[in-house]
DNA sequence: ATACACGCGCTTTTT
DNA sequence: GCGCGTGTAT
C-alpha cells in the first residue's frame, strides 16, 4: 500500500480512517495538504470510491488547484472528476445546474465587493438613510453577517434590538430585492441559497446526499455557520465527513468565520474520531519555540504542542529600525546579503498587517533593484479598464444587471449623463419593468413602432437617440456572443466601443505623464485578451459564464505564483492574512508594533486581540529557516509621525531565541543616521516639558540598552503611553545621542 | 455634459 | 498624505 508508506502514524490514521466523521487538528507545517491529497487517493484507490462521489472544499482556488494536481500524481485523469474547489465555486456550480428548479436565472451574475457597494448606495439613497451616521460598509457587513448565519431579511426584521439593527433589516430587504432585479447573487448568497435549496427541496437534497459519499473540508477553523451547515447537508446521508483545521490559525472571524464550528463538530458528531498532527516538517525548533511562546499567551486555548526533528537552526533576528523607511531598506539590504550568500529570490517573503504597508517595502526593493511580486493590493481585476470591459461582458450575459449598465452606459462618453440615466430609471419604475426592458420599449418608440401600447417615454430626442445606439451596441454584442468565441466577443467590445482611442484620448486630456498611464492601461487590456483566449476551446455561452464566474471568485491568495511555476524568481510581498497556508525559507515580519500588530482597532476587544495574536502566530510559522521580526521606533500614520512601542507579542518570545540588531550595530547605517536622530532629539526637547516626568528617568541616570550598551540620560519626555528617552552613548567614534523607548532600557 | 477644484474622512484583514 | 465625492465653472 504505497499510499500509506511515507506517512507518520497519526497521518496514516488520518488517511486510512475512511468511515464516519473525522476531525483532524493539524498544526502548521504538519503535512496537512499532503494528508488530504493522500486521503483522497486512498479513498479512490483503496476504498474504491468513485472520484465524482467525493467533494473536497478548500479555502482558496489556488489551494484547490494544488490539491488537484497532487491527487493527479496518484490517480492521473481520475482526479478530473473530483468535486474540488472553494465553497463559493462549488455552490455557484450547483446553483447553475439547479437554477431553473429553484427559480433562478442560469445566467446570474456574481456581485463582488464593489458591485455590492454600488447596490447599497442605491438602497441608502432610496431609503433616505443618513450615510454620515450609518455607512454603507457597516450596513453591508451587517447584512453579510446575517447571511453567513443563514438569517433572512424577514428574520432580521423580527428581532431588532436597536435602531441600527432595524435599519439593517430594512436595507437587507431592499438590497435583496435589488439583487434579484439585477439577476445577481452576492458572495454570501452563493452559500445561503445552496443551503436553502438543499434544505427545502427533498428531491435535490437526496440527489446530492446520495451522490456525495465523502465530504472533506480544509481550513475548517475559517468556515462560517452557513458553510458548516452546507457541509453537514452534503454529508447528511452517509455521515462520512472529514474536517481539517487548526484553532490556533483562526484569523477570519471578522468574515464571520466561527471557531465554534470545531466545538460544534464534536457535539454534532459525538462518535467522531479525532486525529492530532503535531510533528512539524517546516520550521526550525527555534522558530517553533518562539511561535509557541506567542500562541501560548492566548487564553482559553487547549494545550497543544508542536515539535520537529530539524534542529535549532538560526536565531530569530529582532531589528529595531528608526522609521518605516529604514525598516524597508534594512529588508532590502538583508535580502541582498542573503542572495549573495546563495539564496534565491523566491525564498523570501515580506509580511505585513495592512496592505498600505507594502508601499514602503516596494520602494526600497525597487531602489535596490530586487524583483518582487505583491499579493493582493490593487488587483488586476479591479483596474478601471478591466472593470469596464468586464461590465460589458457581464451585460452581454445578463443585460438586466443595472450596476454594470450604469458603469458603462457612458464609457466611453456617448452623451448619456447621470440625468438621462436617472430619467430612464424613473420611467422604468413607472412602467414597472426592468431598465433593460424600458430601453427596449424606448427603442421601439423611437423607431415609430407601438407608440400606442405604452406611455410615451420622457427622454429628450438627443439622449434618446444615444440610448438607442447603446442598446443597439449591446444587442449586437449579444448576437456576437451567441456563436463566437470569447476572444471574438471581447475584441468586438473593444472594437465597437473604440476603447483604445478612449484610453489614449483620456490620457491626452490629462496632460503630461499620463501617456505612460494610457500605455499601461492598454497593456492591461492586452493581458485581459490573453486571459480570455484561454477559454476559446469552450462552447461560446458556457465560456462566458465560466469566465465571469472564475473572475468573480478569484482571490488575493490565488495570485501567488505557484511553486515551480515557470516565472522569474521574485520576493513575495504579502499580508499576514493572505500568507496563511504558505511557507518560505526566509520570512520578514514588519511593523511589529503596538497599533499595527496588534492593530489599534483590536485594542478594546479581548477576542480581537486574541485573533491578532493568532495572526502573529500564523506569520511566524510560515518561516522555514530564518525569521526576522522588525519594528520601527517611529512610524508615519495618517500624516503624522509617532513613536511606536514594540508589539506585546515580542515580549512573549524568550530572549534566548533572539538576537537583537539595530542600525547602530550595523555601523555604516549608524554613521548615516546618527546626526538625524540627534537633531530630532533636540527638537523634541524644545517642544515637550523637560522636567523629569512622573515614572520617567532623571537626566543624568545611567542606563543600559541591549543593543547600544551603557549610556547617560540626557532627557526623558512622555510620548503616548511610553517615554522617549534621549541618551548619550559612548560609541567607537565619540559620543552618540539616541532617542529610545524607555521600555527598552534598564537602569544600572 | 464635462472638467476641474476643493474639502472631508479615513485605513485591518477578503471569499 | 491620499483618494473619493461633492460643488462650481465652462
């Protein structure tokens, strides 16, 4: 039985326990992905289960692709028939198959974040909601939370505890109505509608329960209530449900992920077998010990351990830079040093808490000539030109999509302003028909036909003419789509709208420098044509549906270059959230400061603080060989520069695992930065009270710093919840004065 | 209808 | 320090 051969005993149990419910608690680097792939192969090869009877859910599309290719290694072409994907992708597929039976259009569009916002804007305007007090974002996320707990608008309306909830319920109802009118579903709908479908239709439920003999869910700690219900529904008949997760890596509670699912699983399936994977094959013992020290600070955590036989390895490097800029250049410099020592560029990942932090790192890497890739950030499919063209394609698939309609009805400009659109919408509402239907009526009237059957439209002749032309364009495109490849359709969109001319004409109007921008945007259009050509083998109608679906469900993490992929080697820049599930030989975690990690918005909530801690743990456990924990002494935020105290998580790491470094140790940098620090220290002394503050250190006191050695205090001033102390140190080249955090000092 | 200028609010994390 | 949205001028 070659499938079980190179597995350790718990892994083997996880693979070969075929019948009944199974909970696998898998620590970071414990070979979880491998176990799942082997398990699927085992089910097929040894237990004789047909691949199409297995449904496996992953967290990202990339994980699904990876899983499929791993299973392929065992099963060959049989892997094709597996139902394998994210919850969202699998649900979208099922809903399309069953669409007619549940009163859904088969060509529904999937609304992404921006589409949802656009729709919500309409809702709040319609309902006259004060968006100063109640943000669309907040209302949307309340609705999303409700949907992820399978609560309908009606149910929300029945139990409102305060005004915000009442408002949410009202918005929810209207928002859903608008989605339906637009022939669209949002992300949460994909899950919720599938659950409702399986719950309400005995026939459909039995069909899938009979079909799915085995259900697997990866990253179970990050599923929400609706997703868990769905998994249970799938497994409702045979009860062969296997979930894999790690409560310590639960970092998506803000997206309604619910750790309680793990506890509920044990309750819902009391006979469940539990397997613990605790041997780590990824990191050095030093990295594991440090990560463990951080996560052990978490309350209400079941004691678990993690071990490796890989040896201690390099100590962790803790680096205090002066500011964000210096932090970034340290990263660049360090990467260069390690590259010179033989590392490849793809060995490195720089991780940060917020996307905004990537900027500084990016600039430093660029200046150093180090190639990099940013995961997430401004995504390709969020570029204006791409969204425009996608909106045309979406209109072709579903002309009732008002969000896409308003986006491109006047792009490129064709004399149809907001007022005209509003007029058209009002008329449509009056006739109680969708906007697209109103447009068709208007076109007929303009052609002089059937003026008697409906009320005369209120649009001025010139605008009416423009609208008719737009509808003609749309209808032509729909005709093209019926019997041509996706490429031909996209080319038709670009050609018929003169999109290239539009891009360059817009650049001209803007003035200097914009030409490059236009070139880049046109290149993006070319890239989209490239992507689309990958769908040309598929039948025209199916190709459009599939392409739009895949684009809608694409995620940040999906854009990480896969290992062994034939691209040029690059350093990876990535958020801690997106980094989950990945590993790199060398990891830099930046901005290890109070307010960033943990993030300031989590300060007043114990549960959120715990999640920040887990986020830190996730980041640390990505590292295989070397881990850098970097912070800056002062950092810019919202226009001002402030002193940033070190992250509380750093204090949890035993000092014996860490080597402290700072620019003064790295002498070249010290010479450069010394005078600037001194200037700022003097400036600070002028602005702030100079008397020794309560709880501070008297001027003249002798202190010790881990990096700089012994020194004498020049001044000590309060700065937020710490003191900034200016100290004169005896350095090799005379006396240096530095500003430091008081917490980093020791009195001697 | 389009173009530009100013002011406000804000920044977690994303399928 | 920035992007977005609103308001005003052409």
